[in-house]
């Protein structure tokens, strides 16, 4: 995935309305009016959100007579997840090293302080 595509995906996912639309589309395709129902916004406002999702490749719009059903496209999400996973692996390695260090320090922390010699 190139940087532009990744930017478009994360930009689209940054908005809670667009995330809710994607969540709805995981249950199956829906029309614009069906997607607009749970929101207190106009159909044109929902259409703007759909355009952002479509430009990011996260949804596709079909043509079914006068209806234009939307459906989710998984590829950009898969690519964004792969990008995130590289960083998860890095942090996992860091946490593993931290666990080892903390285990090494435990005996020293629990030991009584040495009494100074007089």
C-alpha cells in the first residue's frame, strides 16, 4: 500500500460516522437512505461521508435499478492492518525485553538494604 492510499484510509477511519457506516456495512450492503437512518443528518451529508469512504476504496457502490447499494471493501482495511501489525510486533519485542529486565530487577528490589559497616 502506498502512502497516499494509507493516508486516505486513515483519514476515512478518523471520523466516527464513517466508522459507524463501515460497521453497518459489515452486515451486508445498504442503500444511502438505509445508511442515513441511524444518524441525525441529511442524506447529502451521508453522501459526503460515502464519497470519502469510496475515494479511500473502503466501499463500492453498485447499480441496482434506481438504487445504488453500498458494500464494504476489505482490501484497504487489510493493508492498514498490515501496516499497524509491523508496529505491534515492534512494541511486543520492547515489552518482552522490559519483562526480562523487570524479572532481573525483582530480587534486587525485594532484598533488604545492606547495613553500613561501622
